[in-house]
C-alpha cells in the first residue's frame, strides 16, 4: 500500500510561485498513481475564486490546471469553509472540492500518512 | 527511523538552519535520512553563489560539508532551481547560461524524487513551508 500524502496549499494564486509549486507536487503524485489529497487553506482558498484574469497580470492561469486534477487521478479535493467565508469567496471554480469545517480538517490531516504544507 | 527531509526556505532563513540541525541530530541519534529534498526557495541552499558575511553561519557551505561527509542524497528540484537561476553545468549549457552554481554532492532532479522519498521514509519532516 503506498503512503497517502495530503498537500495543504496556503498561498494565494498570484503572490508568487507558491501556489503553482504546491500544485506541481500534487500533479507529480497523481502521475505516479499515489493516493494524494489537496486541501486549500487560508489564502490558498483564493485559488478557487472564479473569473480570475491571469492575463492582466501577465501570468499563466492556474485554474485550468486545477480543473484538470480529477483527470490526473486526484479526486480528494477540499477547502476550508472558514477560510472561504472569511475571505468572502463567492463563486468558485473546481466544483469537486468539498468544504470542510476546522473539526473535519483535523480529522482529514489525521487520515493521511504524510502532510506537506506550502 | 527513516526520515525524509524537505526544505522550502532560502539559506538565510532560520528554518533552513533548523533543518540542518534536525538532520544532524537525526543521524547522531542513530536514525537514517533517506533523502534531503530542496524545493521552492530551498534550492538556494545548494547554490555556491551565496556569499555569507564572514561573521555569519555559511549555511550552503555547511550543507555541502554535511551531505558530502555523511554521503547523503541531496536532491534539488530542477524546475524550482531553473526558475530561480540555480543551475548546474549541464543545465547552464542546455539553456546557454554562463551561471552554473550547483555541483556534486548536489543533484538536480524532479518532484518524483520527493514522492519516492516520502514513500520510502517512515516520516517526512518539512521545514520552511507556508
């Protein structure tokens, strides 16, 4: 049985390469067929905001990569409900992501063998 | 116990010093380090181009000595390193840059090496994450 890995992504999408580099770990794990989970926490939930305009920042759009996660075999997708509420996150992309309360996040982290927070 | 250690912060960050101290303590305690993986700004720890003031701890130098002496597997993520201008001779040639700053014992490789180490280790210990 391969060890399961939870990636906790805490960086906003346009504050630097952090969000993309967290996602790259997830995608690499998916490519190796490993049991990978992804939790968006704190500013990381902003990666889920719908209608981002990456071009205006001369950046590459991250949300297209996020949409592709289920295709890469990454289906355990979560976001912190409190983080989303605190930031007024309205319309979201990535419908597959499940909102979790703080209590459920504790249980989620407990369920995985290894955790990487970026 | 078998540890995998991942470092995400630059050489001047306190968490990078903690990572080295942890790695040294792990070996001193009879544990094994399956791999040291340097990602995000952690790639700067592998750069020979970092010049530390004389009265400060030269962390890149200490990492190099530690990895060489203990014959550890020190892997630098190639994508993170290229993005930050941390190249070895091979990559400098490939991208026609006159700026190689990484050499043995460091190795540039992909994120698969992180997952591989995580699978192999009993514990993954991360330093300098968000």
